[in-house]
């Protein structure tokens, strides 16, 4: 059974749904309307939402510093869970005090809290809700507000700030880890999957086309990490990443790029994904959804070949070596 990496609909595994749609000889169960809608969004490449956790402060001072960062030292509005908009220098201290983070810090550092030697727990979770460039910021903020209210209202204190100055609009959502009832918020992979689906739903309810599927289901193996590696190498920000790029470059110069062990896993995952999509296409055909079934098959045919991080680095390096001649040809025209 494939891992939940292949999750496509409502937390179910892709192949579970495919098999559910082909249950028993001569019998097929229908995909639900919600499943069909998400299949259509996926194969038509509707923009994917991003929900990520970017750390969280373990001290009141660290939390206040994060608030200063996201409100640009008092220049942006911080919207709180009780509907207030706070702006100005020093408001972060008021929030830290209002959330009683000093008491939470004492409890998290207690010798009886958690296992011996365990690091202090987070006082807050820093969550980023994001969509690609072109998404209306006001609708993104409204959807983020609805998402936060549904997930955390009357349980966990929270506050948010909208950013529109980095190409793609995104909301920084700060959530108090300890609830008003004394329960700690633990964020797991399944939690993030659920949040992505719910955030996408809220965006659609606000008129923004949005989808939430797993990267592997879309046939993508590339991560944003590859681009970060090249930025770090270009700006000499990381010795580790620079050495990684140089190692791949050295292997390319010798004509012998080492294949990583993870390649086998990538290929296995891709085979499972393709089998799942094939079964879904057959289920759609059986249900009379011929156009969508055709789009599914085309979607699978157009999936890029799965690559490891080293293979992505190699492809980028090869592209860089080909770029100058290409530019020269364009200039000579």
C-alpha cells in the first residue's frame, strides 16, 4: 500500500479511491461530485495553496521579535482573533502580555514538562498561508480570516498580518500553542494536509480558484529547496549548499553523475501515481465523463520525469552552460 504521500481526496490515498471506484468484477462505484471536482481542478492545474509552518518562538522575547518582523516594526496592521487591528511600535509587547506567554514559558520549561532533556515547547506556531502571484490580496486575507476562525476561534489565540511586497501575497498567522482549555496544538503532516484542503475551500468560497493536492500526485518531484541551493551558492551564503553544487558539477565534468538511492523510491512512487490516475480515468469513462477522462490521460502523459535533488541541480547546471550561446544567437539576429 503506498504511503499517504499520494493523498488526493479528503485525506484518502489516491489508490484507495481508484480501487474504490473499481470494486468487484463487473461493478463500479461512482466517484463523488467532490472527487470529480478536485480531479478536474488538478488536471487543469488550478493554482495550489501553500500552508507551511515556519518555526515558532520558545520565549516571549522571540515571539515579540517575530511580531515585529511580520508587522514591519509597526508599519503593518496586526489583525487579532477578537477583530482588532493593531498598529504601531510596541503593540507586539501588548500581544505577548495579553496572551500570557510568560506563564506558558514557565510551564514549558518545568522539569516535569515532557521527557527529561527535552527542549522547551513552542509558545506559538508561525504559519504561512500563501497563493501564487496574481491572487487578489483582499480575498486571500478574507479566506485566511475565515480559515483561522474555523480552526482556532475560542480555542487558540491567534493574530495575522498580510504581506504583498514579495511577489506572491501571503498571510503570516501566529497561533498560540496552548489553548484556552489547556491543550497543546501539535502540528503533524496530516494536520497540514487537512489545513491545505480547508484553506483551498475557503479561497474558493471567496471566488479564488484554488486547489490542494500532494506534489507527487501532480507528478512533481522538484522542491523549492533546489532554487534555494542555487541562490545560496550564488551569494556564497552556505558552504554546505555550495559544496553540493560543486560536487555535482565535478561529476558532470567527468561524465559520471552519481544516482542517489532515493531515485528508486521516486520511480516507485511515480508508478503508483500513474496506476492510480489510470484507474480514475477508467472510472470516469464508466461514469460517462469522457472529456475529463481524456484530460486525466493527457495530464499523466505530460508529467515531468521524476528527478532527485542532485538531478535537478545537474539540469540547472547544464542549462546554465547552454545559456550564453543561446543569448549570443538571439543578439546576432
